[in-house]
C-alpha cells in the first residue's frame, strides 16, 4: 500500500515526542548540520527494509509478480529450472510450480548444505513436487531463483511467484506492507534516536517495533 512520506514523518515525530524530551531531541551537535526532519526522512527506507525483510510471513502483503520466463535445465516440465529475479528483489513471498503440492516461501542459498543435494542423481534426495525446494543464487546476470523440481512435463507452468521489492521513495510516497506500517514507524524512530545518541530510548522503541511484528 502506498503511504505519503510526509505523513510517515509526522507519525515518526509523534512517536519521538512521546518518548523523548525536547532537550533529548536537540542535545547533540548532529542536529546543527542535519535537521531532525531530514534525519527522520533518511531513516524511513532503512526502517522499511529492516522490518519487511524479517517480519513473519502472515504480516506481509501479496507482493509483486515475477516469473514470466523460465529457463529449464532439461526439457520443459522435467527437472529443475531457473528464473532471473527483478533488480529490486528483496524477499521471496511465495513460489509454486503447477505440479507442486504446496508453495515455498523460504529459499535456501548456495552456502546451505541442502543446496548441494539438489544436484543429486537420486530423485528422493533433491526437491520434488511433494517436497519442493527453491534456492536464490547470484549469477553473472544477477540474482536467480532456482527451483527443484518438476515431473509433469509440457503442461507445467509457474502457478505463483510473488516477491517483496526493495523499499524506495518515489514521488513523495513509499509502498509498505499495510500490517507493518506501525512497526516501520517505530523502527524509524529507533534509528533516529540512535543517530542522536539516545541509546536507552532507541532500545525501548526497538522493543515496541518487535512487539508490533509478532
């Protein structure tokens, strides 16, 4: 959902006012060179990325679609394949091939011991439609989602492919997960408090953020 940056800044300032005195807000020299409003705005994207990157799946929105082009390792619909991820990819929300029993929301990496198992010649060891596996790897072309695997043949297609993009401010607004808006506001306030040296206040704000992410 799109949110106005000016409204988010106001909400963050309210949270800071509720947790800090005016003396605390302006007692450091940092405010002389960078106004509080500029500090607040600079932390909104960071807060969104920190919160949305780690929040439980049930608090995320549906995300954006990807997966229109699949590069198969062998024949279409048999074995594994790969999909080039968008440049703004941050987090996988859900991925499912049409012959899979269920979708996958957690991807392994090349460092995961399970990744080497996906190249096994034995079907029972690597991912399959009854126990699918996805991995996110870095290739020369960029980040790639690899999926393991399919067996249904030519009729197989990408049934579901959703991701969360890297948060960005565009034309004065930012796209955030609706259920995480309050947590992002408190996380931004936490980052601002840290910048101006209010460590105890920052810790309290972080605790509230974490509670809102439950």
